[in-house]
């Protein structure tokens, strides 16, 4: 189980320190997944590379993607006092 989590965690750490684009890693994760399905000898290395790419993609998306109705976009640069009610 450890061999599955380490590449994913390394992908998360790399995404924190390097501002790469999400699309090359997402496409490479898809291509690696397809390639691992067909080539049995390189399956473990391929899955490790795929897990790294998925970890990088997930962290990049979570950090750099802000929805258009996010309060940081609506409030502007000035500090404001607000009251929020959840539903």
C-alpha cells in the first residue's frame, strides 16, 4: 500500500512548489493509465508515474482554481466585515 501513496504524496509536494500547468499532467495521467493496461512488465512503474501525475493535478486544481462566485473575487482587495449564513 505504501508504494501507492508515496508517488501521490510526491506529486502533491511538487505541485506546492512548482506552478505548472494542469493539462499536461492530466493528459499524461490518462495516457499512462491506458499504457499500463496494455504493457504488463512496466505496470508498477507506470502506476507510480500515474499516481504522481494525479497527485500533482489534484493539488494544482485545488490551489489554483477559484470559482467565479468565490468571496475573494466578489469582495475585492479591501478588507470587509461580512456575515455568512450556510444552508
